[in-house]
């Protein structure tokens, strides 16, 4: 019976180590960085959002390159559809991109009274 007990312990140890590995991989995948995209502020469309442009328009000190003029700004979060993005912000969240709260809470904790 000693052999069976040893094998069981080894198997359960393998399962525990595998579970820790999966947890570490999941936490690594949940990066604290918010999605950051360079957008053209002058391209806003109420139904489509802002047009995503090359990062070079946000990295250079001048937003004008050649004949095209783009008012590039970093845009954080939001959702991207094709070449457009909306629902984000021009300020980077101080919370590191983690929103606390449940559905309908708007990211604010607490409960409704009544």
C-alpha cells in the first residue's frame, strides 16, 4: 500500500502545481496596462467614434507630417471596431485599468438603498 499512497501523493502534487501554473498564466494575461491607441481628435463621429491613426502622430512633438495634418492624441480603453474606437478616455486611468464593481455600478462600489 505504500506504493499506492506515494503515487496518489505525486498525482495530487502534480495537479496542485498545474493549478498554480494556470493561475499564474491567467494573472499574467490580465495586464494592468490599459489599451492605448493613437487617434485623430478631428475625426470624431458620434456613431463611429475616433479614427485610429499611426502612433507616429502621437509620439512626435509636431502632429503635422508632410501635407497631411493630424491632431494625434493618445486614447485609453474603449472598444475598437475596424479603424475606429469609442467609449474610452483621453486620460489614463490611475487604477491601472481595473474596474471595480458589478453590472450597473459604473465602476463604483456600494449598493442601492431602499
